[in-house]
C-alpha cells in the first residue's frame, strides 16, 4: 500500500543510505504519523472489513468526523485498473467549512438587507392602512348620521305617543275636546311639543351651542330670557297643580348636559317618569299585589271570575257616627286616616289583600290572587290580633290627645268564593262574590250583639294550624238573617302563649274557654238545670261576659216556660 501526501515525500517515506547510495523507503500506512492517513484507512477497514471489498468508488466521512475521504479503484482503461491501485483522497472537513462560513456570512448580510426593505414596506403599508381606516370610519360616521336622521322622525312620533299615553290624553272628551286639551296643556309642554316638531336633527345645533356656553361659563341674554319665561310659566303651572309635592324632577342630571341629550331621549324619559308616577298613584287605589299581577300579565283586564278558597275579613269601628259627630272634620279625618293606614299596613304585612275601604270599614282577604297555601286562615287571624294590639297602642296615643276611645269589631270566614274582575266593560274592579263574603260582614256585626272584638266561624276555627296557634271560645250556634244553615261561632281571644289583659292567670283563661264549652254541651243536650247552675257559677267569675248572660236568659226562659216541641239548640237571628 503506497501512501502519498501533499506535504512531500518525507512525510510518507524515509531515506536510507547504503553503499554510497541513497534510497527512499515508503512507510506502511500504520507507520505514517499523519492522523489523516490513519483515520481514512481505518475508517474504510471498519466499514468494509478489507480494502478488497471496497466498491469501485465512493465517499465517506472518517469515524472521528474530522476528515472527508473519496476513493476509487478499477476504473476501466485507467492506470488504476492496470496496476490494481486504490486511490484515496482525504481532506480535512474544515477546508469545506470555510466555504460554508462564507455562504453563511453572505446569507446574514442578505437577510439584514431584506429585513430593512420589509420594514420600510411595512411602514408604508401601515400609513396606508391608517388612512384607509380613517376613510372607512368617516364613511361610517356619515352612514350612522344618515341612519340617525332616518330613525329620529319615527322616534319622535313614538315619544310623543308615549307622552300622550302616560298623561292619559287619549281619553275622549264629551264636550269641546280640542279646547279642553289646550286648557290643560301647560306652557312648558306646548313649547316642548313645538320644539319636537321643529327639530330636524338628533342633537340640535341650539343644544350644542347652549352646552358650549354653559361649559365656558357664558350665558346669552336670549337663553336668560327664555329661562326666565320658562320659570314664570312653570310657577304659574305649579299654582294650578293639585299638589306641588307631586311634581316630577325631570332635570335629574346636570343642567349643561341636559341640552346635549337628544330631545327624543328626554321625551321618553319624561314619559316614563309620568308613567311611573301614574302607576304609583294607581297602585294606591288597589292592592299592590293585584297591580303587580295585572302589569305582569301583559294583557288587558277583562271581566271574569273563578272559584277560590279564601279567608274573608271585615272590620268596622264601633260607634263610628258618634265619634265623627264629636270631632272637628280635620281632626276626625286625621284620626281615621291614621287608623286605616296602620291597619292596612298590618294586613299587607301578613300577606293579605286590602280590597276596599267602605267609610271606616275595611274588607280584606287572603289566598287570592296569590296562593298562600292551606294556612292562609292562620295568617288572617294573626293579622286580626295584631290589628287589635296596634289599636290598643293608638288608643293610648289618642287618649293623651283627649280623643274618643276607638273600638273595632272584626269578622272572619273561611270559604269558597268567586274571585276576579267584576263590574262593566268600561269600569271594573278586582273583588270577591259569594256567601262567605256576606257571612263575614254579618259576623263583624254580631260582635256588637255578643260584646266581643273578633268572631270567626267553624270552618275558620278548624282550619290548618288554627287550633294549635290560637285560643278560641265557643260563642253560639246561630242562623244569621238571610241564611238557613246553622253557623257555629267562635271568639278569637289570643295567640297561644299570650295571656290577654283581662285574665290574671292561665287557669282563668282555660276556664273561660273550657267552662263555656261545657256549658254549651249541657245546653245542647237539653240538661237545662245543670246548665243554669254552671252558668251562674261562670258568671260569678266573669260577670261582664255578654254571651254567658244571653245564654243564661235563654235557659231560664226554657225552665220557666217549658221546652217547645220543635226546639233545637240553634239561635235564630232576625236582625243583621
């Protein structure tokens, strides 16, 4: 194996002197100190096992990766084929990297040039984009302004219609409709309507000028005179108003900004404020629950009623006429208003519906239109007792003012009624119709007959949760005028756990209730002798009790006159 090197013959051969002659002897590849030679041959041997197994030509990389070698052998018609030589050319890899480094340097320089060119192009595109967006934005503003102008006209009509609706100006007039409309139209409203009709833009130029004037602190004489005129006319209008404290504050935001608010928005706001005030006033004429249901239904009220189980409540002031005659009208109305206000608050707080004020009388009910469950009667009885307690507090206050003593009688009935809108197609109200309503009114009147404050009937007395919560005393078994069925009457005394003021101990209360129930059992079983003795003993402890006094009178009459053949325990009332 002959080895050649570009470094010279001395690098691959050694000189031998012999007999005055000099010769060159080539090294074996294993003797060459150059790593390039050894690395190349060792790589080929490692890859092919023997140099005889090498292909005709090829290119390889040394095992250590430092050199690149190319070999060839047996080329046809070549010296190599004739002499059977293998030619291996080896070069360090770094000699090829110099060209790569040059290419890399050129690529970096070119990349920098391209980056600068792209940055300049991007800057020009950015400017173009900004101008394009500005153009589209301006076009959008113009389009939106056109849309605003197109929307303004119908919006103005809507706002005027809403304002007319909120003020109930759509109601027909039986006489001179136009003259009456002009009389009731205030000066400020006439100017507002004229301004709305003359407005041709969403935000008026006059409004913008007033806004700028207010912002810089300059107010024109024209604006001053206009505001002065507005103030005088508003003052005149407020004098003609029924109640100055009901005026709406339409200038809720800053004055200078109000001029910049679109007129239509201001009108809509005014309309809604008028509407809210109207609804609030309307809600004072009927129970808020009914009002809320009516508004949420989103339908026009229609005549119609349906069956419902309710607890009906009636109350009335005792000796109302006498009290009214003894007081000055202003004092009497103040006293009556305070009474009705306090009682209605309690009823509504206990989930009841205040249906009507009939003079000094209050009609209320529970369980319709809101379903309160089976314990609605217990809620009503609780409300009745709370009213009596509150009335005691009011009596103390009124007594300190030297006002007459006020006592209130109450009647409650649980039953099925017809509930809904009653009246005519033009005027209607939400109310109840049925025998239970009439009976509740009769029971309230019977309080005077029996000398008690609250009377309920049997179905209410045995309604869910009533027996467990309240002290009840049997009063009588009667048929009221106009009815044929007997009604068991009970007196509502107090809630269990509370001791009424007229009793000194719990035992007295239990005897007051249980003792009278036993007396009624003896009376209805026709044991009149024992009943009379029990009544006399009962009255010795409760001499002021009217029901026991009346029952004793009946028993003594039966003992003296004898028992009629058609006698029963039902007491028939001939008066309301």
